[in-house]
């Protein structure tokens, strides 16, 4: 490969002929000329190469072989759409840094899977990247070694199964020798001071030994087990604790351990063979989830029991760590309604987290502070005010703050997802707002992105069950993207629950359906009308209607049409867009779950679901019985209607009226008759269809082939004739595509469960150009390549004509036997042009 090292700001004329019969000679001459070149004057082996103006930047002219044509992926948007992740465990190192483990893919917008480190100032350490490929359940730290247990197969660049020893230095590489590889989930870890790690969980072999559910491993070398230490519990172990006398407390689901009957809870010797104390028999009547020693002879235990130590103490109790393990009957008040998953002590305060709704007679959502004195009452003045979700990890710091981790989304009215810091007085630290996110996954009607809309100015609105993190702020459920692909951080309707459907009318108003009760700071239930561009709630439009709604569409006149979930009278109803929003209750169209809803220019409504398609006459509001009955046996997920009497169907089907149609079809809006010629044939489910108004239909879903051509979940198809696949539009999504929005400005926004488009990382959201650069003789004129890489392929020649510019940071790849760069072609400093045969 040879390259020229200078770039003209304007090229008067340049022709590159790359046919096989002439290129060998030209390449040899090019190599000779390049060896003699400098950065101000280069002679090229081409008919004409004349510079106009001073050379200002480097420009790469890559002369290679091989063919490619692809769609341009735009630099923006490049932020991740996420759903809630979960924190399961915390530890802190000697430097005060916080290690968090759980099930997640993002921490404050940074891609870090399942294990991350936060600096003492709360920022994410992006240099430490062990990135286990599965959930982390437990952590134990000793010096610069971090022991990680969970359900993974790789971590720290190494293959490790469910358990690893990784370095807290550098990027967090796994120890090359320490490889116990338990054969199932590790749930709990604890270190002693003698060089051993105790491991509990759901495994039955570890370090190539049969050691069911509990093992004692060396922390050095290969992690060899202490073979003589074999308590052999009869079922999985959930919690481990060591006291100063080398006693190991074990809790879990077992009924026997050390060949003795000790249901769910036992006290073992950490030495010898691991014998159980025969006298210590608290005998809970249900499993033990978590335990905590107070250092003064008391053991706090929580789990699925109702009695323990002979006392009726449900779910949470304090027992003696010696003698018979008798329960303290005076500490009886907690009695949580729900489960406790984690506990921490701070002086006489006992913090408990879980999935409970009441404790000590007080309403508390999943988090409470109890007194270790008296009867164990909850602190009536300390309330984190979680609105939903659970707590799985707690850790106090030396300043009296409490780190909390779990599956929550909000504390004390502030958005903070999965991770927060609370003062000893119970106040949320608003300087420590965090967002623990996971990749998009199926949700409403198998979709996470459930609604999209395009403003008249080209800005895109997205709705669903997701959030994104930007500039220290969490934007959730309803967001807007600027025309340059950036996130509109100033637009914050901030509904308090997910959006299920969106539409925009012809007076620049947005209608949003969802599970919310508050949006833009105003009380609204399940449906709202917002003014654009501000996002302010219409103060008078408050329909007397009940949701939830699965779909909404504007009829082009004075109504929006909504579809309800099954169980909510299964009706399609229309609501006036003016005034208070009057629902027409005489219009009762009984249908099952509706996935898609479109309205044509004659106000006819087409509804699609798992039962097929129904047409409702726009004038009579009655089901059109003339609409073809063969359309009632299909599973429909997407509908689009054009202005020429055609309805496009996407979903999961293979036959319409005796004709083969795989997952996509075109029918008449009048009769439902199948178009006999239009047959792209897609090999798997189609979730979304989008028309661009220029004769093309975009399809997204789970497919890999369109006809006999490979297409990874995305395709662009002509709406006329046979439905020919566009050969030049071929972005590759590595996960399901759920929504496509064509912005009318030359871009298509893609949304779904992918993490990359054409090999470039994207977190569920990306934009590509709609323009195809493919043909026989291509003429590039009046083009402005702003960002990303654009690839143009021609079978004969490509010619760039007047007013064509590659902006800084953009790349233009031209592939053809002959490339002609004519006068008026500009390449700005920092741009790149690649030319290939």
C-alpha cells in the first residue's frame, strides 16, 4: 500500500484508472515517485494532478485491492440507551476506592461490565477494566488482590469460570496461575488471615475436586483446596462469616453439614476437617440469606424463616454466636414484610436492605435503619424514600455515610440508578448521583424502544423503558435528539415511568402514552399532550380515558386513535386533539393485543397484532368486512401506509392467501389484496417498517437474509416493482433492531438491542445515512460529507463534480475501476480520501 502525504484544499482535476491491465505499471511508477517525494511537491502516476493553493494537511490516498460497499455510520448519536442494571456487592481497598460488582454493562455512561471501581471522589476509574462476561455476586479483597465470585467465564483478559483472583493494579488482569474454576455459581467469599479463601455457592466441583457447595482454597499458587477440610453441606451455601476464634458460620439451603443435622445454619471449625459445633443449633425453619457478626457475641441472621432458636422471629433475628445459638427474644420488633438481603453495622445502628415494604411497623421500601438496642425498632426519622426496587449491597464509610447498591431508580425524589450514597442522617448525597445501566432487552411487546416521533424541524423524539446518562444527569423514558445527532440535554419531560407509544399531530404537539403519573412536573395519567418544542404539558387536554395503551396514531385531522392492552376493555378509541380531549365512547372496536397502528389519508385505521390485521372504516368507524380475511391469520408487528393505496406489513408469517410471503408483504389498503409481484422475502421476524417518501421502505428486526442477499437485521427495499433490495445500503446490526426513524435530512436513526453497527460500538442507538452510494457510473455533486465513513462503489466509474467537500474528521472511500476528481472537489484539513480498485 502506497500513500501520498499531502492534501490539496481544492483539486482541479484528477483521474485514477485502476483497471487490471494498466495498474501494475502505474503502481511501480507510483512507488518510485513516492520515494522521491516530500511534503510540498509530489508527482503522481496519473494523467493530471494539479494543485491549487497551499497544501494544509495530510491526506491519505490508499491504493488497495478488494471490494466493499457499506452505509455511512454517523459519528453521532454516540451515547448508550440503557435499562437498569443491578449492584450486588461492595468492597473498599486500603486507598478508599470502592469496588462494585453486579449485573450491568455501564457505569455512569462508561462501558464497564459487571465489575467496576470508583475513585474516592466518586468518579469511575475507566483504566481498570476486568469486564467479566457474567454477573458478579461477591467480592473479597486482600492487599492488591481482589477475589471475584459469580457466574462468568472470562474476566481480566483470561478464561476463568465463576471465580477469579484479579489485580487491583493496572487494568485488572486475572492471576495467570490461580484457576479453581468451580463448575457453577459462586455466591459468597470470605478471607482469613492464614492465606485461605472460603468459597460458598451452587457448585459441586472446584479445583478439580468434588467439594459440593463449600470449599477452602489457598490464596496462592493455583488455588489448591485444603483437601482434609470437607464439611460437605447437602445444598447450596449463601453466606459465610469468620469470627476471631476461627469459627466459620455458614448459612444457606442445606439440611446437613459435616455429617450432622444442622438445617440452614451451622457453626464450623475453620481448621481440621471442618467439624460442626454439635451444641450450636439455632435450627431456623427456613433458609439463611445473609449474616452479620457484631463482635460482641451476637449474630444477626436474615432469610426465609419464621422461627429460629425456639422463637417466633420472622425473616430477621439476633442470636448468640456461642452456646446453643439461642435467639434474643427481647430484640423482636423488626419483623420485616419481605426479604432481607444485606446488613451492615455502624455503631448501634443496623442498616438492612432487601425487598421488604414494612419493618418494625413502619413503611420502608427495601432500606431501613434499626437500633441494636431495645427491641430493635426502626428509626422513624431515617427514610431513604425509595419508590421501588430493592437493595442488595450496603457499605458504610469512615465518615458515617452509607453506600447502597441494588435495583432502585430513585431515592428521595432524585434519579439515581442502582448506586447511591446516603448520610447517617438519611439524606441522599446529590453530588454522588450514579447510573448503573445494562444493555437494552425485550420488554413491552418484545420491545424496549416503544415509540418514536419526528418533529417538523427534524429532531427525533424517543420513548420507551430506558435511560441515558450525560454530563452527570440521568434522562429517562422520553428524550430528544438534535439534528446533529447530539442528545438534547435541555429537554427534560422526565416522566416517572416508561413510555409505551408516541405520535405528533399537525400543530406541533406530541402525544405520549405510558405508565407515568407525572410528566414535565405535572400530574397526568397514562396519556398526555405536550407542546413542541418546549415539552410543556397542555393544561386543558385531560381525556377521561383509561390506559395503559400499546399504540397511538394521529388521523391527520382532529383525532388521535389509541389502542388499549387486553384486560382494559380491548378497544380502539379515538380522542379529539382539541379542547379537553373527548373520547368517543360509542366507537368500540373489539381487538386483541395491538402491536401496530397506522391511519391512511382517508382516515381509515389499520391495526395489527398476533391475530392479523383489521381495517376500520374512517367514516363509519366499523370494521371493514371487505378487507381480505386472509390477513387475519398473521402475526403483525409493524405497519406502514403510503399515499398510493398500499399497506406494508412486517411480522412473523410465511403465507398470505396461498402465496408465499416471508415476514414482509404489500397489500391494497382498499381490499387487502396481496401485491402479486412485490416479494422481498425476509428470513426472520420484522419488528419495524419505515417509509422515506422517496420510494424506499426500511425494515428492521431479527433477520439475516433478504431474498438471497445477506442483511443483518436491516434492509432498504424499493416500494415498487418486485421490491428490489438496495445493494448499497447494508449496515450491520449485531442485535435486534426495534425502531427506525427517517429524519428527512438524509439520516436514518436505528434503535434496538444492538451494541455495534457495522463493527463500530453503539449502545442501542445509531444513525446512518439514507443515501446509497452504489451504481454503474456515479456522479458525486453538491455533496457534503460531515462525519463518519462514506463508501461509494461503482462498476465502471465514480466522478466527483462541483461543490463536493469532505469535512475534517470525515472519510470518503471510493471504489471503482476509474475515479475522476473534477474541479470543485474540496478536502478539508483532517479529512481522508481512500481510493481502491
